[in-house]
C-alpha cells in the first residue's frame, strides 16, 4: 500500500527543482518503462504497476524496487490524464559519449513535445548527445520523457551556455538550420558536426548566429511560413547524416 508521503514524493518530481535535487525522473506506460528497464545502464528506484503488468514481467517481480498498486492508487501518482498500467522512477542516466560524429544543438527549444520528439529523432539517427541552451525545456519533464518513448535513456542531454560551447569547439562543423542557406541536398558536411536548431518562433538568437558560418535550408515549395522545429530536425538529419 502506498502512503500519502510516498504519493506526495512522486508528485514532487513533476517540479524541475526536485528532479534536480534528487537526480530522478518519472516515466510512464508499458512500452517506455519496459524499454528503460532493459537498458543495462538505467537504474530504477521504484516501479509501481498494476498486478496484470507484473504478471507479464515476472523476471522483475522480486526486485526490491517492484511495487504493486491498484488502479486508484496508480491514478493518484500518475502525471497522465489516463494512467497507463505502470509508472517508474529512475535515476537520471549518465552516458559515455564519443567525442566525434554528430551532435544536435538546441537554442531555446521551449515546447516539451518538440524537445521530446527531437530526442527521439536523435536516437533514430544514432546521435548520442544533445547540447541545449539553458532556456530550453527540461529534458526530464514528464511530458518530454513521455514523448521520447524511452529514447531519453539513450541520448545524453547537456545544458550549457551555447556561445561558450561553440567557441570552445572550433573544429566542429556547426550547421545552422535557417530559412536562408544552402539547400540541404547541396550541403557539404565535415565531421565532427552539429546541427543547430533555433527557437520555435524566433529562430537562432543573433549572438549565436554570428558565430556560425554554415547555413542550410529545406527548400520550400508551398506557402507555409515555417516548419515545426522537430519536423525540420528530422528532415535535415535524414538528408545529412
């Protein structure tokens, strides 16, 4: 049985301050939680699930972090409108990242759904690291975690001053996605490289853009003013990676 204090503790993890202090995050849903549990570097603290979910996952039932809840108790701690069988509390992952290859740099991506989708896109293309400006959405926000579909366990997210980061990596080819630039089919990329994606409405901030020298664009055929940041990320990476 779950106590009020335990339920309150889980709910406190909806706030970034407490997630940072505890080094934890919450994931929900059978596919997401199961996939995270199967990643060898992920460390579960608590997994709350309905009896029928545990019946399908007998290999974990005897773990000290395994907890059985009924639907009412699960609803009290869930961040979803409709609770989905299982909720896991995990330690934030610490992944070893190779210095070469690709990165994605995000400047002011503030929509949790966009960030989560970009993390999932990075995982699809085998990109293991996102570098985020400090005003990006928190990658461990429950909405972001939900939209990554467990990719949060395979992609490292670093928050930093992007001006300092670009200046500290002069040998990386930073490729800025803009409305004006070389069509992506004509772009020449030299590894190590990083795709820079700007804020959903304002684009890449001027002081960062001034440091960049490689600009690409997705040629527009119709009349749409712009593309969603996550959609643009997927299209560009599909062409360049």
